[in-house]
C-alpha cells in the first residue's frame, strides 16, 4: 500500500518504504497532535498561552490550565469588556463579586467597585490578582476604584459646598497595592459570655444569686440611680439589672493576644450599654436584636479595629479589660493602645478566636455579657 501518486520518483518511494515499519507509530503521533490541546502536558502550556494571546493574564492566574483547557481563556477574550468577563476572571481565582458602577454625575463617573460575597482569604497575593484580572476584563474606559465586603462607608455628596474635599467627601478603604485600588473589608466576631463569680469579684461587681425573699439590703452596694427596675420584678431580674448597669459610663477596652498569650494591643470599646431584647434593635448578636435600655439585664460591648491598628499577626484570643488606666503621656483619646500604654485592669470574657489581622479588614467584636 502506498500513499504516493503514480508520478512519484524512486527516492520518494524509497523514503516511504523506510517508514513502513513505523507506520503505526506515525498514525498514533498524528492522532495525538490532533487532540493534544485538549489535555496538554505542562511543557506545552507556555506555547499555547502565547498562541491564544493570553500572556497578559499569566501574572494573575496561577494555574495556566485554567486558561487553556476547555478554552476558558479564548471564551474570556470573546466577551472581554463586559461584566461577564469580570465574573469569569474572578471565578478563576475562586471569588464572586458584583460590579457597582459609580453614579454618572460624579467626576470619577467611569469607575466601578466590586462588592464581594465573601471576605477575600488574604491581602497578598489575592488582591493583586483580583485587581489585575478585573482591570484586564473591564472596558478600556473603565477603572477599578474599590472593593468592599461588609464595611462600606460611602462618600458624602458635598460637591459645590464648603465640605467639598473634606473627609466626608471620601469613602472607606485603604490602598495596599501599587495600582492604588481601595479595599474596605469588615469582619464580625461575636462573644456570648456569662460573667463568673471570680470575674465579678475581681472587678468589684458581684451580687450573690438571690435566695427566698430576694436581695438583701446589706448586699446592695450600688447607687440608687442604677435601680432602674420595678419593685415587682423578680430578685433575679433586679440582680441582673444592677450588675449590667454598673458598667454604664465606664471605659472598657477589647484586648487582643497572640497564640503565645503575648499582648497585641487594646482597642477602646465604642459601645457599652445595658440592653434589652427588641425586634429591629440597633445591635445584633447571634441573630438576636438588642436596644440600650435603663434597667437592661444584659450588657452589650462593642469594639472595632481600624486599618492601622495591627496587621500581619494573628489574634488567638480577645477579652474585655475593665478598670485600666491610660499610661502617662498617652493621648487620652487614643483608640488603639500598644502594649505598655494601658496600665492595670482586670480581664473578663476571655475568649479563644482566630483572627488574622489585616490592614484592609476592620474587625468588629461584639460581646453580650450575661449575669
């Protein structure tokens, strides 16, 4: 059997005859060439990426198979410049987000932001990859301005007023990548704690559980102003109300420690209130809403870190520090205190956590203390 035409010469027929013993191998090689792009070996990937014109994506997509296999990269090129291409690119990185374009009346009208459905796992290299893929996927005239998750404080529309250019005219977020995209993320940690006798005695706020007729007058070492309950209330409710009210007006700090128990810092608590349960109350812990109330029988404490408090460390525990004093020479209004800047105090509600502190993430810690 020959595949040569009848006009072939002696040398062509001799060359064909020399290949006859390896004819089956050549058939297999030809078939492999036809299908090799469907499952290429790793050594082929750089050449296929070059052939498809996908080289600009390689700094941001760690797995080149994602671009080549199933023609994902080619399909991305066909829809490039549309929201669908952004969503496809983010999917390669394991993220989902919604594009939110700026209002057309703003000076930065051609910008957009990403609203993530989950907190990105890490600042680096994830944010650089998200930023790179998104900028390549957006229309040429569009620009990625910001990425948000949970913590999102928008700018006040103050153009043309005396507030134009003030802090109110900016939005939350911090730039940590070279391109300058703002990242504004939030994370919530909730702690439900029953105050122990040892903790109560240490801070000077403890009443024994009432027995029989109620609380003894000799036990009431609280100001009359804290007696915000009805005389018909049960002794148990009176006790809880008095102990929760004791914290009103006191300066508390959320204290963070690392895995070795070493102090990372203290964040001043921005909310300290006796609270009662109420539907649609301003505070929520464990899917239960609370409202500040005189005579509330639980204590709500909240602190939130800022972007420059601590980063690249992991907080392994958090606690409330009661009765501490700010060290001499420290600004009394300082919100984040380094080790040594807060003196004394007693810890309560010590809780094990796992919080990788990051510059882009504001951690909100909510405590509900029961009595």
